[in-house]
C-alpha cells in the first residue's frame, strides 16, 4: 500500500509520528506554534502536544539553538527549525562549535541528539539572504551529520532516523520541493542515514547529486537518452556520512562522473566529492570529473538573473557531452 503526499506533508507526518512515539521529542523555532512554521508544516502541533513540547521562540537563532544543545545534553530530543538556512550564521557557535564537538570533547559522556531543520535553496525570488545552499559549511565540520533528501519517501524516512540519532543532524530541505507530491509507503518505516539511492540506472556516465538537483539530473538524463547516452543518477540523500561504496560502485561501472549541486561552485561540497574521486578512483576514470554548480555570486532577486544562478537541465546536458566528448 502507498499514498501520495507532498514533501512538506511527509516531513510533518514524520515529526508527528516521532512526537507521538517519544515524549522527549520537542519542536522549537520561530512561528512553530500557532502559525505552524512559515511553510505550514507543523500546523496544529501545539494544540495537540502542548506548549511544553512545541515552542514558539523569539527571533534569536543563537539563543534557541543554544537552548536546544543544552536540552539535548539532558536527554531531550529537540527538532529545531531555522526559518531559512541562511540564518545559521547567527547560530554558528552553538551548532558548529558546541553541538558538533560535544561528544568528542567529553569522551562520549555527553551526546547532542538534536535535529536542525533548514529550508534552503533558490528559486523563490527571496534574494541573497534567503536563498543559499550552505551544506558545505556543515559537511566541513566534524561531528555533524548532514542530510539532504529529494523525495517525500526519503524525507520522511530520513527525518525519522535523524530524530532517533544520538548525534546532531543537519536536515536540509529545499523550499521548492515542499509542494512536490510523490508516492510513499503507508505505515512505519525509516531510512538509515549514510545510504545513497540510485534514482536512475545508467552505463555511460554517473551524475552524483542531491536535493532539488536530482530532478534536473533526471530530466537531463531523459533528454540525453534520446541521443543514445545512458546516464546514471546517484542521489546521495545523506552527505555526511557519505556513502562512498555507492560512489565507487557507480563510477566503476560508468567511468565518467559529474558532481551536480546548487551550491556556489567555489568551495562547494561538490568540489570535495570531486577531489576524493580523483584521488581514490583515478584509474576508473575515462575523463576528468566535472562539477556543475551555482555561480560564484550573491543570489539575485531578479527572476531572470536568479534562474541563471543555479544549474538547469540544459547545463547538465552540456556538461555530460563535454565529459563524453560528444
């Protein structure tokens, strides 16, 4: 049996199930109570679970993220939402310097079982301070786990696993995927962190990607198939821990690789993955690894300019043909 839900509804369902399952799970963030967050994901939660488990916070990301770190160290499982991932810069110390390092610095005596939900990405004309993809900031920080799902099924299963995990998990949700409806299983299920998923089998080239760019990769793959080019699309789903075995398996089959991401290209996690492939899988490659990423600019407000700022299927098609020398 299956049902069709939007990704936002799937995320809400995962949160509801985990709150009903474990009374230690709490939700906090700006407008998370009566408003149900800016995207309506937790509407009705405060009425059902009470103000002691669904907290509306002041506009103080550093304050409520710090509070969540302390609560997590005392056995609570906070699910914190920042209204946009751009605002993580305000909460850099409690997340990057406290939550990420606490297990190591206490020799395992303290853990921080918290989830930080981050709506991310461009395409909504939200301009430079509300449109970034900052996953590399978190992937660079030891001690954090980083998840970036693309489908409703993955979002629900991975979020439930994230809530149950004993380490801090950064859960990145592309805003333009919230309304996308897809089939997902009925009933209880989880998806383990650190396991990638092949969204399309192929033999000629591997596109490694995550989040919204999975759909652009699939669209490009269908266009390339008309010309006899068979592309595999590997959705990482979890960026840290990275499913290196899945990458090795796919690259060893296709021998050509593109790493695709909406991030700014300079300093991107796509660059880190590309470097690791070049270092460890050089003998499997028929051509250099190609990166397809966002431009090295502040995200524009202008719709025309913003649409030029991140990769589209046509850019991916062009890159595939470059790698394959077509």
